């Protein structure tokens, strides 16, 4: 039995979700193959003479989902069983006329049970992987000859470097009103052997740095910090703008080489009363000061044009963008809303 994984490469070529599913399948004796979507006719030619147990598509945002649609149609027309999963469908967005036979709206790690035993709960319920420690490490062998070109706003000179994705937790303990993470099923879950995981991945794939893609890096959790043991390696991650000084110093010592964090609004009242960010101006200024002192590049994220946000509040966001510096990224609400990202 063999499955084909497909995704449309927008920003990321090394896809953690596909690498993990590939490993889970292989552990159960299911062969896996990868096709990075490019041209529909080329894809159809690739499928000619083959028959997979399933052709599995993965989408992260609306744009790569839309790009996948003609490929899904073509695979379906050729008689393949077409499955869809990934971050975008997990958001619960409407997918009118989706060509996939089945759509996974939760964690997809029980795919082998569907393929081998016909257990289709992952397409019927919003399933979660309750214990991250029961999952294997991702298998990036499928990506062996694929060049890496992940964009990191603060590391223009590193676009040719191998930045390997890794996740040490799922979920977030904060509850910002605008954030899609709140709508995902399941609580905050942690992997217990981060140091062992990273050492193993580093020996296997020799990355230049890790991209630890957790919603928010759980540096505040003592168990997580202890699980690093004495491992050090360059990495980038998402933090909160109120990361305590001593924990930021600890992260630097472990290899933190760049980070991003959400400011959202420059107006403290709007940020906390409406967006429930739980983040003061004072904490932001303290974090930025320490990031500069530790020479860690940072990308503050902002949002503007939000419902109920006044011109004065938007102006405060622009002012804060100037004040905090770094490599700021600003999202416009009217662009985020239709794509289901807020
Ligand atoms: S915006 Fe960040 S801190 Fe807030 S809930 Fe989402 S992931 Fe957590």
C-alpha cells in the first residue's frame, strides 16, 4: 500500500505535518511518496499508470488551498481517493465545492488507522493527538533533494540555509479573542524530550537552525525547559512580548537566534480590553530592550483595521511600530478576515 502526499509550496518547502504523517505511515508498513504541486498537466502525467491508496493534500492558508483545487480535481478524475487536511481546513472554514472525498478538520495522525482499518473518525470528528510524546519524530527523507528557501523576516542572508521545522507543543495557554488557536480542539499539550528530539534531528539532517513552530514557545513551563537537558543549537521561535528577562536569557543561551511576537495594537487599552492580549506597553518595551541587548533579531506582529478600532488607535499602532523597531510585520484585517485567518 502506498500514499502520495501533495502540497503547494508557498512559503515552506519542508512541511512538518507531511513529514510526521509519512513517518507514522511508514511505521505501519505503508509506503509514502511526495509530490510538490507545480503544473496540473505535469501532475496528471506523474499519476499516469499509478494507483495510490490515497492522494493526500495539505493546505496551510487559503491561497495554497485554492492552488491545490485543480490538482485535487485532476486526481479525483483519475480515480484516486482524494483526502485533504492541514492547518487551513482545521480552522473550520467553509470549503464549498471542495473536490476532496474527505476532509480532516483536526489532528490527522490517525491517518494509518483509516488506510489500514477503515476507521474514518478523523474525517467525522475534530480529533486531537492527546499525547504528543506518543508521536514519532518527523521523517524528512521525502524532502531530501528539495532546496530550502523559507523566508524569515530577520534573516535575509539565511534564505539558502536549512531551517528544519520542529514542534514541541500544541495549543496555547493564552486566550486572545482574535486567535484561531482558541478554536482548535484540545488543550495545551507538551512534548517531554525536546533536547533528545532536537539532538536526534540535528544528527540526522544537520540543519543550520531549527524553526520551532509552536503557537507560543512554552519557555514558561519548567518541565519544558528541563526537557532540553544540555542541548544547544541555533533556533527561531514565536514568543510572547512579555517573556520574562531570565527566560529570554535562558533561550539565548540555548540558541535563540531570532523571534517573532504579537503586539497586535499599539493602543494598550484596545490590545487588552478588546483583544485580550494580556500584554502591557511596559512589558513590550522591556522585552525589546532585552532582545536588543542580547542581539536577538525580532519581528513584532501588528494588526490594523480591526472592528471598532478608531483612527486614533490605528495611529497608535503605527507609532508603536516605529518605537519598537525590529523587523515589523503588519497584517490588515480586511486581508485576514476573508482568508479565515482571524
Ligand atoms: S495570539 Fe499568540 S498568545 Fe494569543 S492565543 Fe494566539 S498563539 Fe496564544
